[in-house]
C-alpha cells in the first residue's frame, strides 16, 4: 500500500505540472540564495587562505607592536633598541638571520594623475629587500627590464597595480604617504614585481630602506622585525626568548602569523555570510507561507481523491505520508534547482566584484559538500514543515463526509489564534515602547524583541484582521460595483489563505519600511547637523585609509580668498581607562563651526579641554576639573576643562587644545579627518573652492565640497546602501508575487464551479478577469499596508535607541517611500493576477458545471 501511495503522489505531481512549477519556485528562490552565499564566501575564504599561506614563509618569529591592526602599526612601531639588542645578541637568542621591515599606508597615482583604486585591499609602501637577503626562499623578484630602487624618489610597483594604473618601467607618478607630515612625492617606477595570482586590488610600492625608514617611521622605531632561527632553535623557542626579553612587543611564529591572518579574514567573511544568509532566511520564511498555502489548497481540492483512498483501505497515517512525500519531492527538486542557480549567483557575484575593483582576491569557485548538504537540507525541511499541517488536515477528513463535500478547510474557528495574536501584539508594543524610551544596545535589543513578537502576532491574528481590513479597503474598489463586492467577498471567504498570501508582502515591506525609516532619519540628521553647525564655506575630506595629511593645510592657506583653515583631528585617548575619541581643532573654532556653549567659551588653546554637557555629566566634570589623558601606545598629557557645550552630532564628546594634542599624538601619526575652510568676506565661494581643489590635487584622495555638497554626498552613500538592501529584499518580494500568482491560480481551480455558474448567468470574460484583478489588489494592499505600519513603528523605535551613538538623531517617517510602496503593491497585485485572471476567464460554463 505504501508503494501505491507513493505512485499516486508522483502521478498527482506529474498531472499538475504548472502547480508543481510554482511551488518549486518558492523553494528555489530561497535555497539558491543559501547556496550562493555559502559558495561565494567559501570561494573568497579559500582565495584568502591561499594568499595567506604564502605570508611569513621562512620566518620563524615576527616581532611587531602590540598595537597592530590590519597589518599596520597604530603607534610608532617596535623601538629601535629591540633591533639593536637582538643584532648584538644573535647567538644568545638563537637567531641566524634578521630582516627589518618599514611599512605604511600609501596612495599611488595612475598615469592620469588620479589615485589607483585598491577596492579596499591594502595599499602598502615598504622597503625593498633583495631576494637573496629575504627569509622567504620563494620571494618575488624584479621582472625583466627593471631594477632595484637606488634613490629616494625611485620605487618598485607590483605588476597588477601597474596594469590598473597604466604605469610601466620609467613612468613618473606621485605617491602620498598616509602619515601626519606626508606630502605628495614625485617618484619614478624603476621596476615591476610580479603579484600573487589572486591578489586583486592589492598595491605594494617598494622604496630603498633609507627612504622607507624616513617615510614610515620616526627613525627611532621599525615596523616589523623578522627572525630566522639558528640551527637547534625551534620557532617556538625563539618566540619565547623574544617575549621574555621584550614583554612590550608582540612575537609570533610564522605559523601563528598565517593563522592570525586567516582567522581575521574568516571572521569578516563569517559576518558577511550571516548577512547574506539572513536575506535567504527572509526568502525562506516567505516561501514557507506560500508552500503552506499551496498544500492547503491542494488538499482542499483533492478531498474526494483522498477520501476514495481512505475508503479503499488507506490509513490516516498513509494519507499524511502521501502528502508529505509530495512535499519531499517538491523540496528535493527545488533544492537541486536552487543549488544550481546558487552556483551561478556565486559566479556572477564574483565576476561583478572583480569587474568593479572590489579588491577581493580571485579564485575558482569552491563548491563544498557542506554547501550542497545545507541547500538540500534547508529546502527539503522547509517544504516538509510547511506541508505538515495541511497533510494532517487531509488525514482527518472522514471518507463518507468527504464524499459529500467538494471543499474542505478554511472555516475553522480563529478565536484561539486571534487571542494569542492580540496578547503577543500587546507584549510587542510594550517592548517597543520601553525600548524607544531608552538608548543604546539594551533598548535596541528590546526593540528587536518587540519586532519579533509583532511578526508572530501578525501570523496568528492576520486572518481575523483580514476580514474587517479588506472590508474597509473595499472602498477603493467601489466604482466597480457588483464586481468589487464579489472580489471583496472572495478575498475574505478564506481568511487563513488571504492572510498567508498577504504575509509574503507584509514581511518584505515591513523590512523595507524599517530600512527606509533608518535611512531617512540618518539623512535628515546629517542635513540638519551640517546646516546648523557648520559655518565654513568649504569642507575637505580624505579616504578612510589616509585621512588628510597635516601638510595639506599649508597648501590651502596659500589659496586666494581663504581666511580660516581649521583641521579637526581625532584624539585616540583613554579617559578613565575607557576609549574616548575626541577632537583637536588646529585653530579657532568659532569662524568655522557653531558650538553652543552652556558654560565657558568656545576656545580651545594649549591644554584647554571643552566637553559636551552629557559627556561632562557622565564623568562628573565641571569647569576647572583637571583631566588626565593617555593613549594605548603610552603617551600621556593633562588638560583642564575650560568650557561645556551642548552635545551635537558633529561636536564629539570633547575637544582638546593643540599643545595637549601634540603631546598625546606623535607627529608621525597625526592626520585630520576633516578640514574646514572659511572664505574672506566678499570672495566668491565657487572660485575659492576651485582654487582649493587645484592646491590639493596632488594629495590624490582629498575631496573639496561645500557643506551642501558634503551632506548630499553622505546622503548618496546612505542611498547606495539602501539600494543594495532593497535589492536583496527584492528576493522576498519576488517570492511574494509568485505566492499571489500561485494562490489565485489554485483558487481559480477551487472555484471552477462557481465561476462556471457566473459565466452561465451572463458574466462576461472581462468581468471575470476584473474580479480576479480586484481581489488580488485588495490582498496586496492589505499585506503592504500592514507591513508598512508595523515596519515604520519598529524603525521609529529603533532610531530612538541610536541617540546613544548619534546625538540629536530624530526619527523621520519616509512618506514618499510609503506612498510609492502602497501604489506599487496595488500594481504588483494587478500584475500577479494577470495569468490567473486569464485562466479564470477561459472557464467554460457547461464544462465547469458538469465537471463538478
């Protein structure tokens, strides 16, 4: 009997190919994203691992500063005294060979004078060490036609960077060193070094050792010391001896260096993978409701068939297993197709990032067994879980009763689930409200909990809510008369089905509303802060890696029409043992920045310190309080609180005088994150801006903008991020459209007799189509409206919690996005109904009546 039931299931699937296709698509879209995410991150991870496998080869111990991040020292490096002692006591340490590295972050100009883009990959300057002097026996050599640098203005460049910059041996270009005093350097490329095959985006320029030492250190420190152990000394022993002698530096074996590099990138990829998989999860959740809806309707339409099986001896368990077997087949097919599409998605994403210069290493696709298993498991499990409730419902229909009925399900009481939904909605609302009253991580977590409770509440209470809601929305269709009434009746006839269909749109558009609210709030905060606080006429910003070298201020001051030039520099200090990044202005604040003082004056000279009202209160500071500041690399200074200002998004927690800043931050590490320029009275700002652009052109990465342009650029960056997020959420919206198509198509089959009767008494084909269009539009608007309302509430409460990190942020409701989304929801409903409506209109009256 079990074999016969499986045969029946397979034949049922084969007999309804279109229904099978639509159901399989619900699985495919979610599983393809899962497979694509896993394959892409595995590919990038393998490429990085292959790259890092070649790092520190031949190095038994590497010595760096303890304050090293992303391969660069965040302080001055390793004291020269460490190198001097190791060189003098090589035998005692067990050292056979020493290699010294002087490195720093740089920007290299291409043949047109613009910065060569690394796409986020490192852009490194270092000293050239001939292969015969390097610890790595497989170190890269200079390509034919080139030579080693011999003068301070000569450099080697890796081949891939030279290709991107259209540079060759003999090319003249510029290099900007990303330290405090770095000025643009005129250099000549005297040779090329072959790059590793998968080092996309990476830039490395090699100088003479003396030049690198001058460019990247203060002369009293080195960036890295590489040690080769003498025979009889293991790498671990050498590391232990170095650590014991120099506890203030970090010593790692070559194996540890490679592992540390791999762990850091794998941690980043894991986070990236979680982000991708979260969108896949959204798609799968939406797909779950569609699969549930589909199987519920399939079971309702097959009541007679299943009853006949029960009458000839099939048990309830066998009927359940029959439906679950169909779900297994659907899940298996969907997972296999989804995996194939996922491979294509991963390959496409890799090609796209490579073409746009992402800086990620290149490599062949890594199709791992885990990605195959995960894709199959997710697709099959999601499908079978979705089909379980309909399968159980099918087994509970008595044979004789089913023989008399043509339809089942959909009329069960909604009382219990509605009460549960209302309770959860109230708890969610309370959680959101309490979270919105606070600020920081804890309240944000409460908002997240409230959002989860509201989503579950929607699942439970939406069927009961759909009836009155669609009744009200029916006003929109009133011009269509009786057709509108019929469409409204069809939409609320089976509230479970309507709610499950609408939930696909609800979830997707709820996330759109949350993201839209966050984006609108961030942009509004930036606009208002720039408009109200910045008095400068022009702002200069740099790249994330280089910032603005302090030397650029001198070039700006020479421009005609410039009156004030003030650089704002980060103060990487510890206050009371806690990280507190302040700001150190290089000149008077009042001409370029509005600072609303609560007490004292907005002047920051010498060892003065002015603090925001909230930061001062949290530290119990008052005017006259002495403050001790230290840095993670050991420098110290003291300052006195001379004023307290009202906190704003641009002011930071405190501002420090120039003398105290210079004691805290060595010249080698000084750089500003923004430079504010004020024009002389009567000077044309555009003319001055053009002059500043010309004066700073050689710094390669400096952007010169008016405050309005700066705010627009920041808003553009936010918009780009939103576009990516909306694009990824498009997956769930696509599944939602398929769900509406699927539900309406199956509903047409279910209502075949009804449609036939309507056609028999005179309803025209275009009227049948119009009825289906209106029904779909009502369901779509209901789902969209519910999603937008809940999403805006969640987004508004979440923005409130950001006051901990963004002072003055105000929640802004994105009305244009909401209105556009609601209109598009109606359009989506109409488009999704086209095929089901055409199918319904083709119903032949007599055939429908006779058939059923």
